[in-house]
C-alpha cells in the first residue's frame, strides 16, 4: 500500500516530494530511502535517534494485548471521533506514533474511502503497521521533528498516547481537516500504579495540551472513554511490557503480577478530543 501513499511523503532532509524507483524512494536532490522487506520506509534524518523507540519486545507485547480486545472501547471511541470529523470522500488519515497500526486499521475499516499513513519512531512497530490493513502505508520517522508529510495534505491526524507535535499536526492538516488526540486520565490503570509501581499520569497533561493548541486549533468535541476491564495475569504482563513503565527497571514486577488474583479489575480511562485547525 506504500505506493498509494508516496504522494503524501516528503524527504526528511530537504522537504522535496518523493517518488518510488524499484525498492526505494527518491527525491530530486538524490536522497534515497530503501523500502524494508516488511513494507515500511525509514525516513529518519541523519540527526534523529531511534534510541527511545519501542523495542521489539514492547511491540510484541502491545500486539498481544490489543489482540485480546481489552482496549476495544477506546478503539470504538477513536473510530466514532474520526467518522464524525472526516469527509465522506476519504483522504489520508495519518496516525502519529501509530505503534502496531491497531487503531488506524480500525479507523480504516469504518472509513472505506480513506487511506492510512502510520508514522512511528520504532522500526519494529512500523513493520507491523505496514501490514495492519490493506490501505495502510508505514514510515519510520522522528515524530518530535518535522513530519515527512506534505503541508496541508491530510484529512485527519490521529495521536493515541503518543508525542503531540502540535505545530506539525497543524502544518500537515488540510484547512478543513481534523485532529483526534487521545490522552490518559489520572484514573487510567489506577489499580496497578501502587501494586506494580507503574508511572503515574501527570494530572497537568491535558492542561499543557490545551496551551499547546492555543492559536493553532480549537476544540470541537470531547469524549471520555472509561471502562472497568477484567484482565488476566497474562494480559497484565503484556500491558506492563508494552508501555513506558517497562523502561524502568523493577526486577520483581513479574512476581508481583503473579501474586495478584487470577483476574484483576483495571480502569481504562482516556480522553478522546477532536480539534479543528484555526
């Protein structure tokens, strides 16, 4: 599917448009980017580092956890937000920090005239995202830097628990486009914070987001998705391993999961906000 999305991509070095030539993408200045055998293209610029990208183990854990359907209420909330905001004629939906492409694939199932571009810093995630749906293409890039996407070319930008590069979101969106941002509330996974030593959600996260949006976007809609999940120990292992807490060493965390009941009630709580460009 990458071929159908090349028209939306730009060179991370010079910003020129890209074109496919065999197994690589090229710009007119001669910069070249090989297409990996898993179907994604690596558009990291020379100054960017992938040292903070999700590891292969994190990506495997995320794929396994999401496949259980535990976060389906969140996926439904994202789909509903995009359907309400996106033009019926389709267009390109860009998922920034797309991970495995799980949410983007769900959105594309509900928007049959759209195509999807998954952007992530992790090559392991991009490899899965490239195969998440027949209408998805994937690229590795620095989502905190200049996105390798044409200015004003996209119908919708999705950001789910990912870095929020608001100025770049505004640049790549069409004037009538929409931005859907998903952030965890302080209640998200609250039952696990103490017992498993997970990172706490910053209560000022949404306030900082609104400050960043000022002058670039206005809020169109806001929905709270909150569900009580019943998670098995196996799901808890994957849930912890797929997130940022997995980067913080805690040698007995696995033992503490095994010490929990066979199933644990855990809160899924996230804010799904839709914005329009100013």
